[in-house]
C-alpha cells in the first residue's frame, strides 16, 4: 500500500509543478503586454523576451515534462 501512496504523492507533485509552470508562463505573457503598453518601464526587447519565454513556458514546457514523466511505453 505504501508504494501506491508514494506514486499518488509523486503524481500530485508533478501535476502541481506543471500547473505552476503554466501560471508562471501566463504571468510572463501579461508582463510582456504591460511592457508593450508602457505600464512597465522596460525596453521593448525585454517585452519580446518575456513574451517568447512566457509562450514557451505555457505551452511547450508542460508538454515536455508530461512526456518525460509518462509511464506509457509509446515514446
């Protein structure tokens, strides 16, 4: 029974990490929008960097982590 509890705890922590990555990516995208609208006084290149990193962290990183942690043998 202990190994099942360990597996559930591992799955829960991985889900929380993936969710946190998505939220952080959305925050980066919102910060980039704030830069482009002159709410944050940063140069435009910083806005573009935040935008690219935010999109990558929102859409690509969770997929890569899910594939890496997958228990399916289809890889």
